[in-house]
């Protein structure tokens, strides 16, 4: 598939008019669409994820909700978050949101990671952790605005949802998509998913009275390759802590790529400085200097 | 440093180290650093460099492939770095207590700092007569490392336990403070190594054998020389010069 795209003519010399076939094949940035308004909390996606990725299940904590466990873990990457939200008029909304890596276009985890090749973002938008290169420093945990990377203390590596990069690479949809019985999960190109999500939000606004219905695709991280349709896009926090303005600490962007090399070079000047001093001024000797070394030039 | 004035907690350690090793002082020399001080100094230096090099790999993406293989790869560097760092802070902590008294800042030190350019340019051949066991530059470096150790310890623990324990923002801040502290120390260490080896010949042996020549003492630490020998450093220098000429 990718090879065919590489052979797609984009420009042709001395040819007037559009190149034949130009733009016929669309750029494939993949995307998962989660429509929280049609999720029934059946957890089929949780099971499919654990199944496909061979994740061992371990005893968990019951916290008086339907939620499988309080938060995702290194062996549980896909968790439906259940929330009972009380509206101002006293009515209750029972919210279910599938929580997993958002596959950010501008991934904070990747910006924070110091290990060469531990985190890779593919051209199709998938952000993947390569555990064999991970050094277990957990900087990614602090870089991610969605609390996604999870540390396994046994292997000392970090794990998270891969958007089933192994399946997608073979042209299959992620396991969770395949399992979803209501069609609230969809997978396709980012453009298509955005279009469908937009239409669905419009439908919710026009026909169902959700005036604030909208699409969650936060631009503060360059957009994400997992997007949500929410009943109320003005308050994503109510869906189990979805941040309304996810950000990456500046220390991981400015500091790492600008100040670190610059200041490191300055520290190196300490070395050059003493070298220059030795060459220009020379050592300071204990006095009196031995007679053979007495100066003749005053 | 006159001994025995105050009973210190590490008094016993100092005594027993003295029986573990020995310091030979020849005629014309003075005892500068006892065995205890020397062992601590080299333990500090060893763990400083181990922590520095394991840290380098993680510090800059451009250095990752250079420094992590020295310690058996990235994961191992990452696992060992905090232990090296803690050993560094531990030994420097002992050294700091060992040296606290001679490192106290005096008005003469502030004056020394104002004249620092004269020292750098080599214009001032002899240290000013008030310079005691350590000069102001050495004291400055000492206190810089004390501050650095505190910063390392606090930020290091935050980075070690990670965002799971302390949250994202403390980690993001700690990471910057940890690095700045390391950079300042690194810059200072170049100057330190230079001055204690080729920059001021005769200094290195004070941390190896523990003894220095009297000429070194009256040149670089005149007040200390006076305190130990009871002689006037300038006079001693003049006497030596006259003797050398005749
Ligand atoms: C190969 C590297 C090093 C060499 C050759 C070296 C040498 C020396 C020498 C000869 C002294 C005695 C100075 C005197 O008696 O006046 C000294 C003192 C000292 N060293 Fe080092 N040292 C090294 C590395 C380090 C490191 C890595 C640290 C700490 C991070 C350190 C901290 C100190 C301190 C605080 C003093 C006392 C104050 C001073 O003289 O600046 N040294 N060192
Ligand atoms: S959600 Fe977190 S882990 Fe996933 S790509 Fe974004 S920053 Fe990385
Ligand atoms: S723990 Fe996270 S930041 Fe650290 S090396 Fe592994 S993937 Fe990168």
C-alpha cells in the first residue's frame, strides 16, 4: 500500500494542467472515533484489547462503580470510565467513556522521553512505545496530559495502548473496534472520522437537544488520533477527567531542544576556559620560583 | 586546623582512618589533608563522575548513544544513576561536615572575591596574607556543591518516584533544576581540576599523599602557614629567595 502511494505522480515536468491521478489517493492518517453518546458500557472493547494484546488479568479494586478498575494499568490499556454526572436541573447523566492513549499529533510522552527510539510516532499518527529501547525513567508519564503511560515495576518499562499498530499495519482495524456491538467505535482516516463525528454532533444538537454537543479533538496537542463525540463538549472533565485543555510542560519542549544543548555547550566552555588560561597565563607557581626559572623580562 | 578543640561526631572515624593509612611528611613539608579527608574526597569524586556519566546519556538525545553503553545500556544507566547520586551526596555530606569549620565565610573572603581578576590574570603571585586553610574561591565552590547536593537530593527524589507519586508539574520542574545544578557543578569541576593539578603545581599531592611543601603553603595559604608554623609567610618567602640566590 505505501509503495503504491510513493509511485503516485505529484508533479510532472513541462506538463500543463493537473497531473493525472494527482490527489486520487488520500493521505491516510488513521483515527479512532468514540461516540460517548452511543456507548452502553458493555466492556467488549476492554476484553478484546486484553485478548489481542495478551494482557494478563489480575485482581483489581472495586470502587462502587461499574468501572473495571480505578484507572488503566500496564496490563490494562483500555478502560471504560463510568461517571454519574448531576446536571444543574437535578437530572443525572450516566456517562461512559472509553479511556486509552489519544495518539496525539504532538505527543507529550515523546517530547519528554530521553531514550533514542523508545517512543515512535508513525506517519499514520499512531504513537507506539518500543519497550526494548525504554529505559524506564517514566518521564513520559509526566509528559502525557492524559495520564496514559503506565510503568510496570517488574519489567521496569512503560506500556500503553498501541492503537493495535500491529493490526493496523496489516490493514485491519484495532481489536476494540472489531468488538464494539453498538457501532459507537469507528476506525478510518482522520478526515473521515472528523466528518462523521461532526455530522453526529450536529445531529445531537439539531435533533436531540444537546446544544453543546461537539467533537473532542484538542488542538493544544495538535489534535489527536482518537476523537470523541461528547454530549457536552464544553465540559470534557465530567467524562472521568478528560482535560479541557491538555498541555505539555514547556520544560519538555523549550528546555530539551533549546536550552539543554546551549547550556551544555556553556558548561563545556569551562573546559575550554581553563585550557585557554593555561595557554595564555600559565600556571601559578609556589614562590619563590626556582632560580633556573627566574624571569628575564621583568 | 588545630585538632581536639571540639569533640565531633566523626572524631572516631577520623582517628580510625588515620590508623588505616598513613601520611608521610618530609622535612620542608606540612600536613594538609589527613587520610579521612582524602578517602572522602576521592569517594566523592568517583561517585560524582559515575553519576555525571550515567546522567549524561539521559540528559541529551545527542549524547545518549555515546554515554549509555559505558554502563551497559540505557536501562542500566537509568537504574544506577540514582544510586551513584545518593552515594555522591552521602560522601559529600560527610565531607561537608568534616570541612564545615574551615569553609566558613569571612570578610577577608569577600575582599578576595572583589580582587578575583588579579588572581585569574596571575598578577598576584602570593595570596593575600589573610588567606587561611581555604581561599574564597575554594569556599565558593564548596558551598556551591553543598547547594547543588540539596537541589539534587530534592529534585532527584521527585524524579525517581516520578509523576505517579508527585504529579506532572513537580517532575517537569525538577528535571530543569536537576540539570541546571549539574551544569553549574560541571563547569566548576573543570576549574577545580585545573587548579588542583596543572594550574597550581604542588596542589595535587595534598589529596594524594596529604602533604604539601612549605613554599606552597606560604604562597597559597599564608594565614594557615602562619598558624601552623608560627612564622611570617612573607618573611619565610624572602628568606627562601635569599637562600636560593646565594
Ligand atoms: C579528578 C578530579 C579531581 C581532582 C584532581 C581533585 C583534586 C583536589 C585537590 C588536590 C584538592 C585539595 C585542594 C587544597 O588542598 O587546597 C581538592 C579539594 C576539593 N575537592 Fe577535589 N578533585 C577532583 C574532583 C573533585 C570532585 C568531582 C569534587 C566534588 C564534586 C571535588 C570537591 C572538592 C572540594 C569541595 C574540595 C575542597 C575545596 C577546594 O579545594 O576547592 N573534587 N580536590
Ligand atoms: S495520550 Fe499520552 S501517551 Fe498517548 S500519545 Fe498522547 S501524550 Fe503520548
Ligand atoms: S519510561 Fe517513558 S520516557 Fe522513559 S524511556 Fe521509557 S518510554 Fe521513554
